[in-house]
């Protein structure tokens, strides 16, 4: 798989016109058989949807949030939510097209996102929550400088907007990175 450089990418804020494409991207990265082409799949722990048009539109419209959209050769290939929360920023809704995972695109995007929140909002830290059962994903973030805090929050069982859990032990853990 070819490596992806930042110069080959176009970073921009999502618009209403992007919502359907972004929902499809996020679903393809996390749910169903298509997600198994990449390594970020949650298909073995969650079924149902990862997000919906309403959830994506909320992020696009929120005054304290950006949905950073990443294009390559005119096609949306990745996205991430950046939310200003005072001294820190929240990183979420991160998705990379399954066929492009493993080529360095995720690393490039997260580094770009960290620079953006530091330079634009003066954020000193980036926060995110990851399902604790996703040890491989947590390890990937740790290699990018994020640290586990041990602070967890419950998975929203019973709210199918976030998926249908296939196990009873799902929790989110807060990961934090100081931004130099």
C-alpha cells in the first residue's frame, strides 16, 4: 500500500452537502463487512449504526466544533471531529476509508488535527474517548503520544444511535495528549 503524504490531501471543514458521504465513510470504517477491510472495525463488538445524518449534521452545525474533512483526488477519504472545550480540544468521529488504512493516513490526519487545535484555539491538550475493548486502537493512540487516564464512562446501552452492543462490558476510557 502506498504511503499518503499531507501534500496529497485537502483538509477542509465539512458542509451540509457532505453529510451523506461522511455517514457512509464512518459506517464503512466501523460497521459491517466493509469495515473488515481495515483494522478499525468494531463489527465484532457492535452491530447497527455508528452514526447517522442527524449526528453528523449536529457536529457540522455546532459553533464550538468542526468536522474536518479530508479529500484525496477529489474524494472524501477521512474525517474527524474537533471540538473546542476551553483549554483542551476533543477529538472524535475519526474515520479513514478502510481501503486506505495502514498507509499512514491516520497518523497524518491526527498530527494535522493536533496542530489545528493548538494553533487555532490555543488548546494545550487533546482528549478522546475509546472503547476499552479496543486494545489495538488504544495502543495505536499511545504510539502517537496519548496516555490512558483510567477514567472511564459507560457505553450508552439501549441507545441504538450508537450501535447494538454484542457484549456487556463496553466502556469508554479517556485518553489525553499534551500538545507542545
